[in-house]
């Protein structure tokens, strides 16, 4: 069986989506996919999240929908059961890592220190989320990790904007960045999916 591609390799930007109304999930996902961002992280922060994942998985064939803010084994099971094709956590414990590893889908456990990176590498995990990216040291910190820990690859997320994303993407240990800037609150409130698609296209054009 061919292994699933890394979450880091779908596009230069991974949209981090908070969905309050599951009815918005499909048109939002279609706009992101049309703009060139097929991997979509739906955070498990709202009551609508699992229904949103379920709808995207069923109705948007071009999307690779995943679950973010996964913080428990129950969250892992619920997300995969809803159709999530990857998992993202803000941090990790041994139990959470075991659950994600057993899920059968790719996952990005969150790290913010060198010790956490070393611990994951010991467990055979090489793809990670660096969170909260800007608050935890930003590009300078990730650049410092590249020398002693070259096997680790990251999706930095947290405070990244269009003007700062390119600096992250130039780092050798960054595969993609996570962000929300292509999903402005006013566009979501107005259900302006054309604007979301335009912003997604601009994000997809960023160089890795």
C-alpha cells in the first residue's frame, strides 16, 4: 500500500479553519480547493466541527480534510470516524501520541521546544507542528533547530501572516505554514466564498 503523503507536502499553506455552522463547510472547502489549498485543517473547537469534517469528506472530493486541536484519544477516534484524513495537535503526551499513531492517518503533533522535538524523533515521528510559532521564537528558533535536528520537519502555526509566511517557507526544515489569513472573519460572515478563493490562490502561490 502506498503511504499517505505528508501533510507538509500538499501546499505551502495549511488553512486552519474554525467552523461555527456546518452548512458553511462545503462551500468554504470548495473555495479553498479551487484556490489551490487542498489540505484543510478543521479545528475541533466548535460543536459543528465533526459535522463539518463529515460533510467535506463526503462532498468535496478534491479536499484533504483533517482535524486540528486534537487533544485526546477520544478526539482522535471521533475525528477519524468523521472522515478526517490527518490529525493536528497543539501539543502531545505519550497517550495522545499513541492514539494518533494507531489511527492510521498522518498526524502532526505540536512542539515548541527542542526537547519535545528530540522526544518525537526518538519515537520515529519526523513531521511536526511548531506552535505557537511567533510566540515560541519564530523563524530564528526554527533556523536554530535545523542544524542539530535536521530530520525534523515543521508546519509552523500561530501568528503567521502573508508578509511573514515567506520567511518561514524559505527555511529548510519547514514544509508548509498554517494560517487563517485567507479566512477573514468578515468574508466568512458574508459567506463571500469568491474572496476566500482569491485569498487562497494568493497563499498557494507562496514559494516553498
